[in-house]
C-alpha cells in the first residue's frame, strides 16, 4: 500500500507512526514503572517519582519535555533518568521500521502491539527482575487474535504458533535443567523461558534460532556495558535481567531475520 502513495503522504504516514510510537513508549514506561512499584497504572495521574508532584501537559510531551527541562523535574529539580526519552525514541524508531518492513497490514499492527508488550516486559524486568505472566499471556492472546483475523485455517494457524513456541522452549528447558545441575544455581529464570516461548510463536524455527542466538549476543553486550545492573537474586548475585535482551532480539528479528537468513542460505543453495 505504501508503494502506491506519493512521497509526501508516505513521509506523513511514517512521521505519524513515529509520533505514535513515542507516545505509546512514554505510556508504557509510565505503566511499567507503576507496576514495578505496586502502583495502580489504570487510575491516577502521572507524577514525579521523587517529589510526587502531579505532572502537567508540558511535562508529558515525549522526548521534548525531557530536552526542554534539561533532564530535570520542573518542580523539585531532581534529575529525570535518560531512560525516558531513550525509550520513547527507540519505540518510535521501532514502529517506523515495523511499518517499513510490513507495510500497512494486519501483520504490522500485530507486531506493533508485540513491540509494546515486549517494551513493558523489558522495563519491568530491568526494574524488579520479574517478567509478569500477564504480559506473556498478552503476547499469546495477541498472536491468537491475529491468527483469527488473518483468516484461512484458524486452528492450524494457532497450533503452528504453539508448535513454534514448543520447538524452542522445550530444548531450552532441558539445557537449563542440565546447566542448573552443573552450575548448582539457576542459569535462566522461568520467566525468560516463558518469554522465549511467547515470542517464538511469531516465528518459524529458523527465525527463532536466529532470535535465540541474537539474544545471547545482545545479553553479553548488555552485561559488559551495564555491568552495574543485576537481577537482585540472592542465590545468584551475578545474575542479570535477560528479558530486555530477548525482547530486543525479537524486535530486531521481526525486521531483519528473513533477509539475513535468506542471504546466508543463498551462500549454500
């Protein structure tokens, strides 16, 4: 559909998509923070995490509010984490890339929703080292809903997704159980395995393997750059939250897994 639009209208669609991404990224950041701190994210108003002052409209413009206020709260002057504008920017860019990759389609909408679910999982995991089951369930429901909307053999589509998830999750469980015995400590959390199952529903086995490999690479880089971030696990003090690495690899795989795998296979066939 984008192919047949004028360049000006195409640019308008991408800008609109980017803005939508930043807005939803801001909302998801707020939601994740409230969940991590046991606050009600459905009711109430956004407020400064330090002074508690209710934020006004000028404080809630994605990216720009942080820039104009020089990264500080307007009311108490406390620093506001750079995580907020970065999350908004990254979400906006992810939205644009998904739209560019999948055009205006049901698949694009499904993956945009998945991006938000994965963002919430990442932020909560970073805050409290927990991946809430409700977001795993949300990702599964998202897959099932679009399997129904996509038409065709609905039961086959749903079972294919479940099979794709099992193909990755079951071997991972076996490997983790062996590693737990060898290391005598937890090598991977149950939430991470559930997350692998959920995101693998959206891929075939080749793309899932690419995603798993990529998540390990991102995880290593993550620990090297952010060595101060730990999972607050008393039994394993060196553990780090792996959810963000899985989520990032899943989003990247949505965009580049197919062309990269086809390019690789093209070297041999």
